[in-house]
C-alpha cells in the first residue's frame, strides 16, 4: 500500500529555523512500524532527518513521538494501527525542540531526579542477607515498576502544557514505585516533595497520561494513590 508521510521538520543548524513539514509518499506494508518508515526516509530520501531510537522494541523509551495527534512509541506503532493513509509525525509537546523529533529531555529528567527515584534504606536486613517482602506488599507497586521513562504521559498532560513547573505524571509514577515499597524508608520525604506547589495537586485527573502510556501503567490511579497517601500522612 501507499501512504503519505507528513513529517515535522526543524533544524536550525541546517538553516531550517522555522518549523515546517516535509511530505513523502512511500510504499509500505501494513505491518511496518512507524520507526521503519522513519529509517527508510533517513536512509533513502533525507539523511538529515533526526530522531532518537535505541532498542526498537519498546524497552528503552527513546522514541516517543506524536503520531497522528497522539503520543506513541514509533517502534511499537504499526501502519495498520493508524488506519489512515496519511501519517503525521511530530515531536512530543511541551518540550523545547532541538531538531526534528529530538526534544530537550533535561527538564523531564530533572523532575524525575527530584522525587528521589532510588531505594533508600540505611538499616541492614534482619537476617543480614535480604529485605523480606510479601507477595501482597510487592503487588502494591508492581504496575509502576514498568515505566520506561519515555515521557509520553507527561507530554500529553494539559496541566504540564500550561505549567512546565509541574513535576508531571512520569515523575509521580516513579515516586509511587518507591513510596509503596515496604522496604523503602524515604516515603515521607517523597510525599513532602509531591505535596509542594509543583507536585501532585497540579494533576486535574485528565487521564491523557493513562491513555498515552505504552506500558499500560495505571498512571492516573497511581497519582490518586499518592494524593491519598499525602492526605493520610503515610503510604
Ligand atoms: Fe512512559 Fe508510561 Fe513511564 Fe509515562 S508512565 S514515562 S508514558 S512508560
Ligand atoms: Fe495530567 Fe494525567 Fe493528571 S494527564 S492532569 S497527570 S491524570
Ligand atoms: Fe526503544 Fe522505541 S526505540 S522504545
């Protein structure tokens, strides 16, 4: 089948200082991934086309893009999923565009780092070997361990678009992963951070984050659990 690809372009180094779109018409298979199409354009039509990718299998989180108006991973989206013979690819919203689909991820990772996204426990395990955790305790945060930090959630959130000081759903998901881990000791500190002006209360339950997440994480539910933990004063 033939499709029309409409690709966002911005490349100040190459004199493209104003955002615009390039249009390509190419032959594709319905089972081709959008990442395959971008690779083809780069290899055979325009080597300056720039985008991030690494694993090509939905694991590294580097190729989140806005595809036909919705945040998705280019490597996990098939032509047939879109059901459209025109495919528009744009960078994720709310971040500074550096070049084509490459955006500045530094503020995103600064927000991530601000919630202490690591295990904190300065006590030795009782048996000197391991921290014991029941199956039920582990289940409390199982869903939020699946995050690949692709930013599809944060950059689809209207609260983040209107105020980029909002820490964003991805940071909250990663805070949730540790707040509800029975072995961790820094839940109180994380809840305090997320109770600030830039924290969870900026979430207006829009659900865009949950719809955008390629890992099917229950993002809005995780945010609600963190809000409740703040109100209770404990996880
Ligand atoms: Fe990506 Fe989902 Fe993690 Fe958000 S919660 S960064 S959408 S994997
Ligand atoms: Fe934004 Fe998700 Fe809340 S889209 S407003 S973080 S439910
Ligand atoms: Fe790694 Fe798509 S290239 S998630």
